[in-house]
C-alpha cells in the first residue's frame, strides 16, 4: 500500500458543514476517502481535457436509423477507430430510433476525435461521453 501523506486545508465553516452533510447523505465513511475520490476525478478530467493520458469510458448515442445511411456511417466510423473501440451495444428504442453505447480505451486525443466525428453525423441526435483515467 502506498504511504499516506497528511495535509490540512482551510474552508469556510458553512462549506465544511455542507460537505459533512453530503458525506453522511451519500453514506461515505470519511472526509479523506471522499477527498481522494474527488481529487482523482479532477485529475482524470484534466487528462481527458489535455489529451495527455490513456482514458477508458463510454460514448452513449441516440440516432435515427432511418435517416440517410446512419447505420452504415456509424459502422464505417467504428471501423476507422477500431484501435480504440473495445465493443459496442445496440438497442432499438422504437421504430425510428436506436440507442448505442460504445466502450473505448485509448489516448484521449484519439477518443475526442472519435466523439467529434460522431457529433458530425446529421442523424445522431445526442452523444454523451463519460471517461476516466487511472490516477
């Protein structure tokens, strides 16, 4: 186990009280555990923004499968980025719409390129990327 370092922080009392209420409400056991998680999340988000590290995550999308050649465009795009795509799951929402989740692993700049390409497809109504990195 990695050695722990102790440090202190100064907060307005009202913020600390709100933080403690939030910790209790969420069922966390300690401030330290929550702060470690928040710091990791913040650093991971920075890796995503800066394109500096390998990231892991998903892109969820909703699209109209009757519009233009959407299925073909999505398949072609996924083949273009097969080096970062782990797998995908496709669900039929209704007669016209599909829901797809693409699991990705790769450099954040390449993953962003894939997400941007998805957003550029006319029949894609919604995309939601969610990523993390090992910190």
